């Protein structure tokens, strides 16, 4: 078996020792998933547990998100394409977690490890960029409704999604190849820029929704109030998911190498990676009804208000904030 070392690029990214031929060096010490962190394994264990949560919760939630989007494809929201791409890539990332665990503890295959490393690169880039696209779509819709009306054509979102997928492929490929100088700073800069944009974007949307009231009315319109609560929840989750790596990673030099590698980095990436579960759950929580689910699930997940008019048909699934 090969050694396993967490490097400084991603807490979930092990580094296999290679000999001059590029093959796994079989003469190294026995395989250990906590090489160099045997006495400080809590951070790595926390990260692995969070990845397992993404398998148990994230994959089913993202599959349900795609099912909802497909069901509403005749009346789609403008951000559905971004949501669908994000859900699909999060499913891919979650599906690679069992492969990674099997490879670490049983297979020890370098080729399998490269495919796992590629999935980490996909997660590093696709999540932040597609969330930024969704936020941009909502930002323009709320603050610039006239301009938004001229930009509703699908070609704009297809072009933006293609650009994000291209950047994701380039980043993941570079991460898989490895050996690029200061490559970890690319991710630090990306996550910092996305964090700032998400805070500014969501705060601006909240402020605009709070100020928008009907003429002569003190209360906010129910639909705008619902959107306000949803954007507020997204803002809170953005802070929870992105603040730890943003606050900790730029100050790597302030930590002892082993402390950063065994504690700071795994915990920071765990908070970031759990967005594969929290993001689809937030999307699903705003659905009024899911008629394609069994009736028992509908009544349990989406209880009917007591004052709902008798005989009124169930509300359709809403996918717009």
C-alpha cells in the first residue's frame, strides 16, 4: 500500500509518494490515511465524516432538485440551468467519496486517486462559481428588473454556464496534474472573491426587498416576504460555508505546518464541502408542493395550511426566489 499524506492544496487531497518512474513507491512505510497527523487526526476525521454526510444527504437531495427542475422545465426559472449544473456536479462529487475511501483503505491505486483528485478540483470551482451565477441572476432581477427583462433569453445563461464549466475543467485538470507553483493561491483568491460577492449581492437583494412595499402599506408583500426570508437563509449559509476558509487560509504562514495541515485545512474544507448538502436542502425547503412525491410524503414534508380553501388544487412547485 502507498503512504497517504494530506497536502496544502486541499484537506481532502492526499499526496502519494512517487518514484522516478511515476509509479507508486512500494518501498515506503506502510499505508496510513493519517500520515504525519497520527496524533492530530481529529480534523481529518471531521472532514471525512462531512464527506459521508454529503453521500447520505447531499446525493438524494440533489437528485430531487434535478427531478423538480425537470418537472418544471416547461415553466423554468431563469436560474434553473445554474441550479441543475450545480446539482449534477455535486452528485458527481458525492459519488466519488466512496471511491476515495475504498482507494485509501483497500485499492491503493494511483490512477483511481487521480480521478478522485479531479473531482476535488471540480468541487473547488463549480460550487462557488455557479452559486455566484445564481446570485447574479437574482441580483439583476431584483435591482434592475427592466434590464433583467431584456436578458431572459436562455442563450445568456447557456454561455455563462459554458464559461463556468470550462473554468472548472481547466482548474480540475491543473489540480490533477499538480506541480504548479503557488497553485493553492488560486483557490484562496477565488474563494475570497466569491465570498465578498455573495455577501454584497445578497445584502443588496435583502435591502431592496425590505424597501419595496406596496403603496400606502406598511407590511411587505407575502411573496416578497417569502423571498426575503429565503435570501436571508442563503446569506447565513454562505457565511457559515465560506467564512472559515476565507478567515483561515490566507494566514497559513501564521500556523505551524502540521497544525495547518492536520487541523486548520481539513476543518476549513469541511465547512465548504458541506454546501453540497445544505444548498439543495435550502432549495427544496422553499417548495410549496411536490405532487410527484407519494401523498404521505407530501403531507409530511409540505403540510397544507388549515385555512386553505376547500377544493383548491395544490400549488405548483415554485423554483424562483
